[in-house]
């Protein structure tokens, strides 16, 4: 068997186009309520090259969707008070509906304090405890973007996830835990695995849906996978290549697993593409919620 490749690039482009349509609709207003322009503020502290690439891509895609994009770059040695003051200003700024602080932050800053300072209504990364708690309680919440992207990719293969056996490998606040909650909302039966889990291979072998969010290159092997399963690879690992450059590999041994799985995401070109597209979705949803508009159709 050779798995169907889930084209994250294409699915993300379709999603961005749908967001752009909805942005145009809310900008027009409905004749009674005046139009609004959703706005996203991204805060980058320091000069980490990978973070700079992500922030640039967020800026470009936000503008391409017709939204306002605000970039704030602070030096590596910024005082925490200064960063918190900027967040407070963005919380009050009526042109800003989404605030994203690019992680990781320099070690001198307390990530938890910084995230807690963001207005939960503008927390488009879905990391504020209010949103994490609401998601865990099955309530409406802004959810982290990468897990949202994983669900959309899975639903490009399966219209309904109800009753399916899913395994999520990894339990971070950014990916694994919120993904588990989103899968529960879809009525999947979920196993969550982590570094202390025993018999991971056997646990995977029962799963119809396998999500790998570990950060270990090609850890999930072909003989772990139930034939026909859908495999979503969240991992982004940079390995040295023969020509001195780096190459990206996922947490899944793609060549082996694609011989057994029914559908699989590639790395790159899979989940990574969806993360920024879902950030746009969250910004649009936040803007509509803040202005009391109906939930957008994305
Ligand atoms: P973290 O390091 O925060 O979490 C990794 C998780 O994997 C932990 O829960 C850890 O368990 C678990 N783990 C580690 N080793 C093993 C093992 N041998 N067996 C089973 N579980 C293990 O990483 P993130 O969740 O932030 O990211 C995971 C991967 O996803 C990374 O490669 C990252 O680059 C990528 N990523 C990709 C994104 C995208 O847009 N595509 C966005 C975000 C992340 P424990 O809790 O016990 O320590």
C-alpha cells in the first residue's frame, strides 16, 4: 500500500482564501453594523533566525488575507516590564484583535507571566490558561493553531472522527494537550502518550489516527502503524545534510510509514503550512467575537 499524501500546502491555501473572503465580508459590514478590519499584532523578542522567518511569514499572510498586521520587534535584553507594558497597550488597542508573542522567549523573561498578560479574548495562540481551561472544559475557546491545523488535515481524509481510535504522542501545552481536547470534541477515543509511556509501538498499532508531536526525528516507524491508518506528523526536526545545509524531517519515518498508512502528511508541506493559516482563522474569530458579530464561516 502507498499512502495518500495529505497536501498541507494546498489545504492551507484553500483555508487562507476562505479567511480572505470572510475578512472582505466583515470589512463591508451588513448595512446596519459598520465594517471592521481584523488586526493581528505579533511581538518578536530578539533575533532568533527561525523566529524571524516565522514572523515574516505571519506578516505576509496576514496582509494577503486583507487583515491589518502590526509587528513589534524588541531587543533580546528587553526588560520584562517593558514587554508587559507593550502587551497592555495592545490589549487596549481597538485595531488589534489578536496578539501573538513569538516563542521561545529569551531565558531572562518569564513565559508564563507574559502569556498570562494577554487579554484572553485576543489570545490567538490559545495558550492563556483561560482558553486552555475552557477548551479542556469543552467550552468555546481560542485553540492553539497547530492542533487546529491537525484536525482540519484529518478531516480532509475523514468527514467524521466519531468513534475512531486516536493516539497523540506528546503532551505539550502547545500541541499534544490541546489536540487531545479537540479530538475529544470530535468524539474520537483518545490515548495520550509521552516520554514515560510503555509499549508505545503496541499503543500505536491500535490507532486509526496517529499524531506525532515529539521532536524526535523519524521516531515513529512503519511497523508501529495499523494498515490504512491516517498519520499526522507535527514534528519539525532540522538535521545536517551532506552538503553542509540542514534538511527538515518529521517525527515519522515517512518512507516506511507511507508504505503502511492510508494517508500521511509530509514534512515539510504538511502541518507546518496549516499553523499560520489557523492563526488567521483565530484572528478573524477573535475580531468577530470582540465586535459581537456572528462566528465566521471558517
Ligand atoms: P515539546 O518538547 O514541548 O514536547 C514534546 C513531547 O514529546 C513531550 O510531551 C514529551 O514527553 C514527548 N516525548 C519526548 N520523547 C518521547 C518519546 N521518546 N516517546 C514518547 N513521547 C516523547 O515539543 P512541542 O510539543 O512543542 O513540539 C513537538 C514537535 O512538533 C517538535 O518537533 C516541534 O518542532 C514541532 N512543532 C511543529 C509545529 C508546526 O507548526 N508544524 C508547531 C509546534 C511544534 P514528556 O511530557 O514526558 O516530556
